[in-house]
């Protein structure tokens, strides 16, 4: 008498999410907790100096759930981000000799590479504070610029002023979109916000180049 073979083990077709995806989901989960606002501040603070996930992710989620608080969340994001920029500058100015190789070895995937730091130095030489503003507003890893500003001894008040303008402009743009368009804009922001801000910065820098050309 033949025996019925045991059922085959289920085949796992899914993949474990990578570290960045896992961090992304972890950030999003705070929107469903009572601690969304303090988490937004902490995330904005950390992203300006070492954390890889931009705070826009949580800001959008919180603003979609409570559109009337969209501009309040933008304020929280901005304050946390500028405070984090200060920490980044301190890390670069005082501690980079001890921490630099550690960042290059373990956080290279998040933008901390010698090539990016050399690029930042070249942009500081050519553009000064405008380089920090572009990094603050665009998808360029802002943390690389806050830390390298300290490494290359960019004056602290220049970093803070450019960060204040660029970061608040970025988060205000997110707030305007979510306030007026609500949940329908979430997918578009998730997919195209980085491209839109990068295009804006290209146009902005192009405008400055044109002004310099006309003046000289």
C-alpha cells in the first residue's frame, strides 16, 4: 500500500527587505503612533548628520492624515533639520580626524565617500553658501554637506543660514502640496518630489550663472 507523500514545504518567493527599505518602513510606522511629531523632529535632526532616510517620508504621512497641521509639521521638520546641520558641522570640524575613516568604511552606501567629499569641496570653492542651499533643498545627501562644511572649515553661520533657507523651503513645499491636494498627492510626492526639487535647483543655479554672466 503506497503512502501519501508529505506536503511539500512552501516556497518562499519574497525577499527580505534591504536595510534602506527596512529603515523606510520603520520611519513610516511612526505616523501611526502617538509619537509621530517628536519622531519627525528626531528623524529630521538625524538625517542632517548621519541617517539615510529623508524626513519628507514621515512628514508626508503625518500631513496626509492631518492636512490642517501640514505647515506645523513643516516647521518641526525644519527646526530638527537645522539643529542636525549644526551637529553635522561639529562632527566635521572637531571629530572628523577620528571618525572620518569609520564613516567611509561603514556609511559609504549613504553618501559618505571620499569622492563625494571632494565634490563638496569643489562646490564650496565655486559656489560657497549656494552649494549648501542646493543640498538642503534637493535630494542630494544633505548630511555629506553639513559634515564636510565642518571638515573644510566653512563658517558656521554660513551653514546655518543656507540650511535654514533651503530646508524650510523644501519642507514648506511638501506642506503646500499635502495641504491643498491631500492624500491624492502622496503617490506623486513619493515618486517625483526628488526629481522636481532637483530640476528646481538646476534652474536656480542656472539663473545665478546667467546673472553672473550678465554682470561681468
